[in-house]
């Protein structure tokens, strides 16, 4: 009687077909390109009902502000800066709301699970949202400047006025920076709260309540009146609408670090580590 010994076959996840293993390895999809993620995030900012109505309200308010400028400003005082501001003021309110919803909609609309399953690296999604937020802010101000110029030229032609172009490129760049700060304030609050109502309420507290409290404190406290710009981001940002000195830039940097950068770091950590349901 003889004993036959069968040698064990080497481990092979595809059985006896190593070619199948190679085909499976080749079938692993490549990571989604960052440009495609950014394009999807840009579309998500405006193809929802909230995004559509925010953009519609932005256009309506800008047209209304332009009409008010034409009606109530004397012809001798009409200039390009006034028309550009007529479009820029509504943008300073609406654009941060769009930045808030760019982040919070993932949780409010319960799409975070789908988004972070398709793109497992949450950091890439948040980076795409941040990039799109910055681009939208720049494009919005450029569009306001262009539309304001067209409106001003039309009114100047009708009223037979000589156009006064009193908004320089440096001033426009500072206005754009102020708009970007407002948008990223909304973006930061979106990462902290991950809830649309909570982040929007917090934004208006940031933009309206805290500056009012700061102004009241400055009227009663000499030290705060002299040093508030170092700690009040709203005051420091308002300086961008005038000529900036080295001290003003330093004040903007310190206030931005306190009220924008540090909370943004905390919010990004919460987004990257929080449980998605």
C-alpha cells in the first residue's frame, strides 16, 4: 500500500487563474481627478433650490440698488464707484450664504455619505469646495465691476454726463479681498456647525452683532477704542475700503488669525473626523 502526498497549491485569490488576478489589478479605477471634483462642487453650489434663489435674490437686489442709485443720487455726484457699490453691497451679504451652503448642504441634504463614499479622501472634497468658493468670490466682484461699468456708461449717455472712473485697480483688488474674507467667514462657520440654519445665524452674529457690541464697547472704553482693530475682524476688514498702511495690514492679519484662521483649522478637523450618517 502506497501513500500519495499532494503538495498544497500556492495561495491564489483567483484560484488557478493568475491571469484573472492581473485583470482585477488592472481594473482598479484611478482616483477621481481634482478638477472633476471641483467642477461637481461648483455645480452643486447653484443647481439646488437654495442656490438658485440666492442667485436670483442677488440679481434682484443688485438691480434694485442700481435703481436707487440712479433715482436718489444727484447727477453731479454719479460716478463709477457708486454703480459698482450698488452691485457689491448685495454680494457682500449673499455670497457668504452661498459659501455656508457649499459646506453645510452635505449634512443638511444628507448627501455627505454619498459624497465621501465616492471620494473617500474628505480633504480633497473640502479643498475643492474652498477653491470653488475663492473663484466664485473673484468672479462675482469682477462681474459686479463689469456690470457697474456698463450701467454707468448707459446712464452717463442718457444724462449726457462725462464718465468719472474713480475706482482704481488697487481699490478693486482690496474690495475683492474683503469679499473673499466674507465668503471664507461663511465657509469657516459651515465647517464648524455643519448645519445650514446654525451656520447662517452664526454668520449674522459675526457680521452684525459682534461689530455692534464692539462699537458700544469702544464708546465707553478708551483702550478698546484704540486697539479694537487688532481684535475686531469687521473693523479691520472695513479698512480695505480705504488706503491701507502697514499697520492696517498687520491689524487685518492678527484679527484674521483670531477670528478666521484658528476657527477654520478647528472646523476642518471636525469635518475630517466627524461621523457621517
